[in-house]
C-alpha cells in the first residue's frame, strides 16, 4: 500500500512570496521616509492629480462646458452680492440723510420729549469727567484754588484769566496791556461816568452813592456804578487803574444801603423776627404770607438749588485792623477770598449735611466789566435753568458794603461766643417790569427764612429789602439775593453764618 504524502510547496516558491512581502514593506517604509525627508514630493503628486481633471476636460468637451458654467455662476453670484451691498449702502445713506434732516427740522420737539435728567445721569455715569466739569463755572474748591494760586505765584499767570497767560508768553503783549490797554479802559470809563473820584467829584460835588440794588440789573442794564480812585497821570495812566497782583483789584466800587438814598415807602416790624424796608408802593401782608405754604414743585428729578454770584469778586478784609482803612481792596479775583468761597461752603453744607441736590456756579460775572454783571449773570442763570428744569431755588450770594468815603461795613452778632456775619435778603418786584409776576413767592421765601433765623438766633437776619428792581429774580421761583456780611467782615465770620443759613434753608424747604 502506497503512502499518502502531502505535497509540500517548493522551496523556491516560498522564497518568492517572502521576498515580495518584504519588498512591499520596504516600499511602504521608503515612502514614509521620503515623505519626511522630501515633503514637497507629495505636494507635486497631488498637483499632478489636480491637473489630470483639466487634461480630462480638454479630452471631454461636455465636461469642459459644465466647468465653465460653474465658474460663470460663481462670478455672477459675487457680482450680484456686490451690487446688493452697494444698493443697501445707498439706501442706508438716504435713510440717514432723511433722518438727519428730520431731526434737524424737529430737534426742539424731540428734545422736549426727552427726560433730561435720565439722559444726564447716563452720560455722567458713562463719562464721569463730564459730571465733574459740566457747568462748573470755575467754582473753586479750596484745594483747586491753591493749585491756581500756585500757578499764579510761580509762573505769573492766572488759569482763569487768559490775558495773564498771554502776557507771560509775550513781553510785547504785557507791555501793550499795561501801557496801552488799561489806560484805554480808564479813559472809556471816564467818558461813560463823566467824572472820576479823587476825594471829590470832578464836578465839585460829593459823589453819589450807588448800589447794586438801586440800579436795576439784567437784560443788559447796568448793575451798579464802578469808579476807579486816583487821578490820571500825564502819561495817561491812572495810579489806581488796576492792580492784578495776587488777584486783587484796587477799583472802588460804590455800594450803599438804600435807606441812605431814599425814604422807604413802608417800614414793617413784626415782633423780633420780621423787619422789612419796602421801597415799593405795594402793601405787604406779612402775616398772610407767613401762613401760606411755599409753592415750590420739587417733583422733577435733578438738582433743586442753584447758588451763584452776580458780583463774583466781592471779598472781605483779612484783618480787623483793616476795618477803618480806605485803601484796602474789598474785591478779589481769588475765589478763595471772595463770596465764591462763601457760596461753596453753603453748597457743601446743603449737600452733605442736609442731603439736598445743589449746584454751585462761580463764573466771573463782574470782571473785567462790572457794569455788565447782571446781564452776564442773566446768561448764566438762563443756561442753568434750561439745562436743569428741576431747579426751583436760586440764591445769588453777595456781601454788602458802603461807599468809598464811608468806613467798611461790618455786621456781626454773637452766637455761642463766636462772631457771625449778619444776613440780609433782597427781593425784587414787578414795579418796573411787569414780567416779574412771581415776586411774592420770593418774598414769602425770604420772610420764612428771616423768621427762622431770628427765632433761633435773634439779630442774625437783618431787614428784608423789597426793591423796585428785578435782579434776574423773574427767571425762577425761590430767587433771592442774600447779603452775607459786609466788606468789613472777616471771611471766617461769614462762614460761621453759613452754618445757620444752610439749616434755615433746609427747614423752610422741608416745611
């Protein structure tokens, strides 16, 4: 019986299979190594693969047509997108122009519908610097006043007075200012007033006492009379034409109390609290006015009280020894020494101690042209009331004073052992201008303040002066001139009074 042997493959065949497998492995390995060493080789292969369809297109006209159609479709789509974009841009521009024209033509109507206070609160929150600087009116805080004084002393110019800056930049301008410009102002003032004061008037009579309260201010009318003291020298300059050293002015501004000029139509005294000098022909029912509530509408959001200064440069003596000296200036460009400082302290007390929203403006209204003080203040006040319709109390802070030939006016009373400057309220009427119909509201406010001050601190409030003039008080309810002390008071005495005035304002408003 034959044996069944399984047939084995030949050795040579097995060698061939193994060799082929090893060859493929080496080929794959070589391709990987080649890809690492020469990466651009694969790129060329891919490019050849992309070129081959183009070769096929040439060989296949139908495919070539379809490819061209796709290219044309892409180009058409891009052109259409550009055209649509241009049309939309043109339409947007036309809409913008039409909207701008509408806003331009109807801006006032649109603005009236905007809640101003919300708008301002958003802007002030977004840009805090606006809240700091908007309508600041150069109202100097003690620190900023020191900074300005530093510049003035060290560099020789005042940040609030562009003329001084120009003078420091050019010696020619400084020479012209001192030797030509100031004498020209001096001569113009002589033509306007007709006389200068050098002890006696040029006409050989005593100069007439003039006051901010007997010459009406506002709407371009004069606010009082300013006359420089001293004779004109041969070279055309005046020995007292102006002295801006340390921000002080050596002009004599004539101030006077009205009872020295005219006899009041009516003098009213009610107890120890109410004293009135009425220069008008109106009859005043004091008891009825005191019983009536104030008609101040504080419903709108925003600042309620505005403090400003028509005679911004009014200042005080620095030492009691200066009281009887006639050559001591009582006007200053330095807000740290003037009524601006008094207004600042009043505003701070009303804000921080009593929680009222107060604006304080220190715009220079009476320099360089004192005659335009009330007309300048009118512009400032109108701007504020337009910007802040919520304002219902407007306080014009002054200090009182006498004429050149009189001693400086010192008005004090003792409170808790300290000297406090006395306070006087001035109320304008419609005796000469019928548009001031709300003057009784202002008088009512003054009566309540006077009664409050004298009830708590007898003698602190002087008489209420009721004038035939207006003093810009027709622009708002609660508008008063408040005279704190006189030119013979110390600044510290006026600041002492401000504490009691702020309290009285708070209590009267909250009644």
